[in-house]
C-alpha cells in the first residue's frame, strides 16, 4: 500500500503536465496545483524511503496507521 502513494502522486503530476499543456490559458491556475503535487510527491518519497530504512518497517507502518486512525 505504501508503495502506491508515490505512484499516485506521479500520476497526478503527469496529469497536471498534460492539463497545463492542453489548457495553456488556465496555466496560471493549474501551476500552483502542480507545484503542490510535486511537493507532495517529494514528501511521500521521503516517507517511503524513511520507512524502508527503518530497523522494523512493519512496526513503523503499524504505528503510523494507528496514529492516523486516532487523529
């Protein structure tokens, strides 16, 4: 599941690029959205890299899931 997050963000980035290319008149509106997607992709990639480098990735994912459910 965790590996799908960066793929989804990359798909959003690609969709944003295509949208900007197709609708150049809307580029000023779409550019901030695309910038947000790039930032989100970076955060997701860092999160996944951090999880993979942890001593016990399964426990870390379980803790993160519990924290998300609590919030």
